[in-house]
C-alpha cells in the first residue's frame, strides 16, 4: 500500500486528486490544507509520498518541504504552476530534496483531469520507488535531534561561483575537423540536482561541448540553464535557436521539444527541434544521441545517462557503445530512480557505471 499525503489549499484540487487516486486499489490518501497541517500528519500517518502545492497560506510549499526533509525525509512531489516564477521555485524545491514535480495546467483544471490525473498517479508511483540520499540534509537532521538550531534555508544552499569563465567570444568553436567531440547527457526525475553535481565539477576549460536532454516543460528549462550557469565554471545555455557548439559550454535542450545536433559549413550546431512521433520523452535523449551519431564517429562521442524512471537514451547509447563510443551510466546507489541508467546497464550498453560524484572525474579522464 502506497500512503500519499496530498497538501493543497484548494478544496477543488484536493477533491480532484482524491478522485484520481480513488480507483488505485493500492493507494491510500490523506489530505492537508497547508504546510502546518501536513507537518502535523507526518509522524502519525508516515506517508510514502507527499504531493505539495507551492503557494499556500500559513506555511507555503518550500517551507514545508524544508521541514519535511529535516524532520522526516520522504519522497515529495511538488505541484507547480507553468510560469517563470513557478519554474524558479520548483528548481529550488528540487535542490531542497523534492524528487519530482508536476505542472498544474492552466484553465479549468476539472476539464483536464482525464490527462492530468493519470500523470499525477504515475508520478506518485514513481516517487514511491525513489531513493533519498542518506546524506540529504544530514547535518541539519543531526542538529535537530541533538537540539541545536540551524537555519535550514541557508545551511545547504550552494554558494554561487565567481565568474571566472574565459570570455566566450574568445573561444574557438570545435567541430569534426578539429578532432574534438561531444558529451551527450540524458536525465529526468532527480535530474536538476544531478546535473548540478556533474556540471559544477567541470573546469571552465573543459574541452568539449556538452548537450543535455533533461525531461522538463519549456517553461522550466530556461530557469534551469540560468541557475546552473550561475553555479558552474563552464557556461550553461538553453538552446532556443540554431547555436554553434563551443568547448566549455553545456547546452540545455528546451523543454517540450527535442535537442539535436546538426552541421553547417562553419561547424556543428545545436538545434531546438519540434518533438517527433516515436519518442516518448522530451527532450529525447535517444534522439539527441542518434542525431550526434549522424555527424560524428562513435569514438568522438561520450554518452552519460543519469537518474529517471523511464528508458529514454538506453537504446541509442547501447548502439553508441556497440560502435566504439564511450558510455557512462549513473550507479544505482546514487540515482533517485534507476530507470534510464539501469536500462543501459541491463542492455550491456554501459562502458562504466559510476556513482554520481565520480561521473565528472570519469569524463575528465576520457576527454583529451
């Protein structure tokens, strides 16, 4: 039995979510109107998953999430608005420990439950299987148990890096003619914090471009790129138009479409492409890898597949591995959900299986 605690100040949303879960025989639900009520039910109900609205009176979603992660950590799914402000807040929630988020559609929600309801149920089921890192907020949890006061909102906040990157205008784009290559990254559930761990560990002089297919709505990928750019020594950009590929730059695919590699006389470029039938997730890691293989030899490509519940990227990266390319799968012990990297490992398509903190080190050893 999966015990779900739904936290939302809207009586309509609570009613609609109750109906969405009603037909799930293995799901039990309780409800809270705000963060204060939710915290009051944590120890008594001991939920397996919490769905948490962001904007609520008395205690909002971020403050409640912060307390949950310190007082009784469990998988939390944020309910977020499809707005720029909602995207920024959702990324902060993922940094604080939420495992995933669901975008609340605009307009009359009751008219969209045929689509949104099953999405909520599927996301909650995936979250129930997610593993929280044992070290998540460990210092604050220990401090609370021994009675010390901490400022949870600032204790774990990463410090922005000083802007020590070289001037991007002085970089020479590298394509096939220079003998360089590309790093291709796929991630989804748990991906933003994983990308932060990976990309912040790379130096500004990293010699290859990095292309990232992170499953997200279009409203969120720009905020993700800006956040990572503020934290990383390398530059991080969202791809919204044809963009020449440069070393030391990570390119985030715009959500709700695909990120592909193409070629112009001046060199390789990244393109934001409309979604294509046959690819279930967007941006698609499978499509990204296959497009890169059309323009570079397998030996010039490195594929990295990180946390998610699906299997996007596993087929294309297995083909890449079989052709002599190098592939890295995130190890099960650090993945929030070992779906995509697990599928790559089971297909014998992973050249290396590395815990998340070691993936950057492996990349640095592989890139000349």
